[in-house]
């Protein structure tokens, strides 16, 4: 719900700002590209908004403290059998990684309290299942708006192509008139085509770069979560909780 509201607000604000920029801030040779330029400006603004939102979200997902230090402290607490201390560290760190690790530690704590686990293998499977469930909840939050970036890259290219075609149609229309071709209309048509081509390439290239950047960053982060979770699971099933 929050995501759809945010995207809707970004959509309308981007087009309003795009219209203002088109009417009052752009030089004439760019305005000659026609009103499709407003759409291209709006797409770039939306892309920038999604990039900023993802940067803040990923920073929040990493938690408050340094991740290697946090993992080292949790590992030490688990190795010492201080399960409550490990949970406290997760509460202080927060973020996606801390949430996933906390889920595994809490499942371990529950299994030990109930005493219905027959062996280490069964305990490891139960803890791993809890971690996988927590990861499935966190990953969609990390990947939010990536589809929007990819869509902007595709739509930007198509809008630019549409502007190019419209500009070329106007150019050929100017050339096809009886008598001498209308040089002014011919130039305007070519200008409109090239301006829209450039705008479409800017939004398309920007969208592709942003999408690939965040996909790589998220993949690395989830891999780090998997590695840290596996190390914690190994420590949990081999240590006894502190009395």
C-alpha cells in the first residue's frame, strides 16, 4: 500500500515538475522537441526519485552499525552460549540482516526451550527454515521499485523513438510540399526527432545503469546474509546455551 501511494505521488509530481521545466527553464532548441519532452523529463525525475529511495532503503537494511563488527559480536555471543546477548545485539543493529539472524536465533531458543529436537541435523533444518522464511520477507523489500527502474528504461526508449518518428514525419511532410521545400519546417522536424532521440537515450541508459547497479548491490547483500546466517547456524547447533 505504501509503495503504491509513493509511486503514485512520484508519478504526478514528476509530470508537474516536468511541465514546469519544459515551459519555463528549457532553451528553445530543446522545446522544439515537442510536448513528448515533458514525458521524458518526467521519466528522468521518476528514475532519480527511485534511485534516492533505494539508496536510503538499502542503507536502512544494513542496520545502524558496521556489519562486519555486528556479525563478529553476534558470533562471539553465540559461541559463548549467550543467546540473549546475541538477540540484544540484533535489536540494536536492526536492518534486514539483523532481522534474518534474529529469526534463526529465536527459533533455536524455542527449540531448546521445548526440548523436542532429536539431533543436530533436525535442529539445523528447523533453524535454516526459519532463516529462509525471514529472508523471503526481507528480499521483496530490498527489490522494491527495481521493476519501476527497468520499466522506465524501456518506456524512455520507446517515448524517444515515438518522438523521433513524429519528427521525421514532419520533416518528410515539409519536403513533400509542392514547390520549394519548407526549410524551416524541415529543420524543426529534424530537431524534434533528434531531441527526442537524445532524451529517450538518456532515460533508457540511466534506467539500465540504475537497475543493474541495484540488482548487483542487492545480490551481494543477500549473499552476505546467507553466508552470515550459515555461520550462525553452525555455531548454534554446536554450542549449548548459557545457563
